[in-house]
C-alpha cells in the first residue's frame, strides 16, 4: 500500500493513497479526475459519471477529451486555507 510521508505525493494506486493536506498541496496546480475522486472519497466510475454530467463537486477544466481538476478548488471544498 502506498502512503504519504512528509515528502508528499507518492505515485501508485490513488485509491490506496493516504491524502493529507500537504499531499494534496504537493500535487501542483491541477490533478486528474481519478486522483481528485480519491481525495474526496468518490469512486473512479462515479467520478467520471459526475464529470460528464457537470455534477463533480468542484470545477473541472476540459482539455480535449481530458478532465483536469484545479487543486485549489479541492482545498477550498475541504475548507483548507
């Protein structure tokens, strides 16, 4: 199982990731839908369904066929300043 340490995000299965505030911040400016879903406790399939119907809990950026999730929007939803 992948875990997060003080070094931040560790690549691997995002479902197994332990998401601390620092780990989320370490993602950078944007992340993918699967990672955002894991942070928010949403399953992968449900996350893509919500994205396609514009019901994902935070604003998404659509770039071609790809969805990007702004990390600051995730932090705001989690009430992290």
